[in-house]
C-alpha cells in the first residue's frame, strides 16, 4: 500500500495549476450558498422575521413621509 502511495505522489505534477480557478470558483459558490442559507434560517426563525418586518415598515414609512 505504501509503495502505491509513493508511486502516485511521484506521478503528480505539483507545478501544474490547471483546474485551480475552477476549484476556487466552486469554493466561493459554496461559501455564498452557506451565507444565503444562514440568512434565510435567521430570517425565518427567531427574531429575524420581526426585524425584517420592522425594517421594511420603517423604509415604507420613510418613503411615504417624503411623498
């Protein structure tokens, strides 16, 4: 088993950056999805819904006061 591992390590071209941008792009998308899910979870449970509702009401009230 150790010999196979060493053989595979020797065959890898560690200087080749091919595919790195794709990997970084995928990780950024995963991080953005995680943040989105956390925001949705916060907004739908606990005080998140009330906070968003209060913010929306204040914005609408501010707009209607100026018109």
